[in-house]
């Protein structure tokens, strides 16, 4: 089973530029989480969304890469039956002529 979270938007301190450290900016997160679904186990996308947002807001990461690595660990810890995680963080308003961001994917399933 795969759950999708698209365009999760919120404001947070994220970045190394002086203006990014002073004022929260809009952050967009996309997530794709694959896991082994059973009748008694599912991943609640509302919980994942809340975990993503609270992690980024509370930690005020300097680098998107640090935020992505921390999210991988937190999601896997909270949802241990996760097989694969793909995450993308975008900052749509930091540059005038483009969106910037980074993405990561991790496969936990052993072949």
C-alpha cells in the first residue's frame, strides 16, 4: 500500500540565509510512503502530515537536507512497517524566478 501527501503547506524557519532565519517562509512537502498493509495495520496520513509539519517547525533546520534526513528517521520510527519513503521539500518564495528544494528516497525493504 502507498499513501500520498501532496502539497502540505505551512510556514517555518528553514534555511541559512539571514532573512530565512528571521521570518518563517512557506514550505511545501510532498511524501510517498509505501508499507505492508494488513487488516490490523495502516498508516494514518493525518498523523504523518502532523509529524512532518511539527518536525520542521520545531527544529528550525538550516538545511533542507537535514530536515529530510530527520523526517526519514521520525517516520520510520513511528511507522516501523514502512518499506519505502520518498520526501520532497520545496521553498516556493525564497527566489523570485523559481521554486527551490530537495528530495530524498529510502528503501527499507530487504530483497
